[in-house]
């Protein structure tokens, strides 16, 4: 029978901590958005490591299904939650990014995906900031910037808002390509 000491011996590093992460948002090359990459890393308060999915294809054979792998479905959007500071740096940058893709006023914007897409990174960190695992979201761009709720009842909280990004695929560290 396993003991608590056996469990502790097999939980390498004491386990990965959900609050130990870093997000790096690199501005796109074709749109000036004024994003301070270093400050943005500190202001992201929530993110996710992505799920990985393969579809399956059932093949009927003599009254039963045999399953083989299918294709990868389109990736889910990647969501981050950020603190809103008083200069609205991240919110302004995201609005400028979306405006550069498709103007709020006249439905124009940059045409080439290389001008508005960029790579984003999330890293799972150890307690000493050593990178344990990283994911690069290739060719990402913001699809939505969530509303910021304003209320007289919330006197003790810093504003936050979510940003949803669409990306083409992700590349996890530790997997050869």
C-alpha cells in the first residue's frame, strides 16, 4: 500500500503551481499598438495552457466500431485576463490592434496577415522562475476585447477584462517538430 511519503517522492518539485506563469504578447509587425511587452507580462492575471484534441473516425466492422484518428479540429480561441491600469495601456493597444485590422470607422485595415498576426507565448514557471513548459501560439490576433463592468458597488477591486485571441496552431516545448 502506498504511503504519503511515496506520494511526495513522486510529486516532482512539489507540483506545478497554477499561479506561476508568464505571458508574452509581442506586438504585430504591421500595426503600431504601443504595447509594453514587459509590463504586459506583469498585468496578465489569468491564462490557460491549451487543450490538445484529435478527432476520431468510427469505422463500422461486423457490428462494432473500430476507431482511428482523424484530423485536428480548429484550435479553440486562447483567452487571457488582464488588470486594467490607469493609463489603459493594454486595452488601448488591443483596440489599436483591432482597429488596424478593421477600422472602427470605415471598415478598412491592413490586408496581409503577416502585418496583423504575431506569436504569443505562455510559460509555466517553477517557483524560482525556471520555465517548466511553454506554448507558442502561432499567428495570433485579438478577436474580442471584453467589456469592463463599471459599478459603484466595486470599491475594492482593480478592473480586469478578457482578451480572446485566434491562432493558427500552437507549439508546445518538449515536442519535436
